C-alpha cells in the first residue's frame, strides 16, 4: 500500500465552490495552518490504514478517536501529558474497533482483557510516535507562548516548576498558559476532522469531508445538551 503524497492536490471537476466574498485572499498564516491540518489528517489516516488495512475502517477510527478526545477535553486541566493522554485514547479506540470487528465476524474477542489493559496503560511505540509527530506539526500553528510550554511539558516531559523558573514565571502562570495551550490544541484537533485528506480543503464537498462535518455537528449538539 503506497503512502499518500503530501501537499495540496489539484481540485477535481465539481470540487469545492469558489471562495466567498472576502475570502479570496487567504492570509499566508491561515494557509499554513490549513496545510498542517491536512498533513496531520493524511498522516494519521495513512497510519491507521496501514494498521487496519482498510480505508473506511481507518477513517471511522480516526473520527472516533478525535470525537473521544474532544468529548473528554475537560480532562486537559488535570492530565500529566497530552501526548500520553491522546495515545491512550487512540489505543482504546483501536482496541474497541478490533472487538467490534471480531463480533461482526462471529469470532471471540480479538484481544484478551489483560492485554487490552496493558495496551491502555502503555501504548505501543509506533502509535505513540504517530501522536507525537502530529502534535509536533500542530505546535507552530499555536501562539509561541503556548507552543513552548506544550513542547517542553507535554513532549519533553520537563517538570513544570523547572519550565516556570527558566522563563521567569510563576508556577500558576505556567499552569494557566499550559491549559490555554491545550485548549487551543483541542480546537486544532476538531479542525483536523474538518479538513479533506483527499483534496486538501476545509470547505470540500466530497463524501469524506461531509462525514467530517457530520462529526462536528454531532459534537456541537452533544456539547449544547450537556
């Protein structure tokens, strides 16, 4: 299976509509953010497709993973590391998919409960590396102050008090900055689902992009009713 090429693709006939008035000149910064979102979507989809050997299953798992992360975003204030948190969510999403697939095929559960528990505690190295690579790509799309604390605390595992001392800030300020940065990351995760991994647009009308919008609408409906 060949890996999808990075970069924007030429829109096919019948592709997305032309930009609305006022949107014709996209700011370079906005274009860069969109490019990163599309690349993250493609890379995550490629990783899952290689794991599951099925494009549709990979897209379903990716959307479920992001939906779970967004649904549990209240955890962001308390978790020790975004990287480990996302890795565990992705691992559990994959395991749940394996169980459903096994049940549909009339087989026993694909994974022993003890093995599943171990997977949730210690996600495999390849999966963790994929999550790390996605976060690394997203950091430059955040405010520099947010990106720095997430990089040092969530990816390099530096103690918060050491980061605070090196930046001349109080520990409380670092905690606030980290929380706001994680919330900004949450918004980027939602935007990943709204990008089209095929055509590279945020306003694409192909089937995969429409499914992303359906996910967004479900999430908003859930948030408003909570």
